[in-house]
């Protein structure tokens, strides 16, 4: 919220900001009151997905994505990013999973023997594993 009525553009609502965890050119004094929780790493994803807490913290306008004009548009920005990200990450995940499956099945076919011969040497298995 904007209790001191500092905003002259944009609107009240959810706002997206990049919050530095240490002093930098956008927040020369850092952001006292900001607490970043531990990251959890489901499925080896490389992004910040831990908790972020703040108490009595002032966020400078230089940290707000899109500046003052985009304050209050955080929900719209989130939905747009999710739509774009899912269009890229879901197909890429499917390709990665299928590659891992091919590697695992290929390794198993070289180890598994039938009639004292690795099943990877059998024509029917080779046909199924051809990529």
C-alpha cells in the first residue's frame, strides 16, 4: 500500500521488484528488514524459490520493475511470465526426460542378457531403441 501517497503514476496493487540482498547502485543502503529464506531445489530447477519476508522495509522506486508506471501491475506481469515460461519450459522438460529415458533404457539393454547375449544386440530391441 501507499500510506504516504508517494505514487503519482501507476496504481495500488501487486508490484514486482528486484530486491538486492546487499548494497548496490539501486539500493545504496541495502534493504534493511529483508529476510530471504532457504532455497528448496525440486527437480534440479535453477531459480530462487525460497521464502522472502520483509518487515518495515522501504523499497526504492529504482528496484521496481517497469518503474512507477508499472506499479500495481504485478499480477498481469506474473501471468504473462508464467504463460511465456510454460511455453518454453514444459516442452524442454519433456525433451530432457525423454533423453534421460533413452540413456537409461540403452544402458539397461546393454546389461540385461537373454540367452547369454545382451538384449541390445537383438534386432527387435535395436529397432525399438533406434533414434
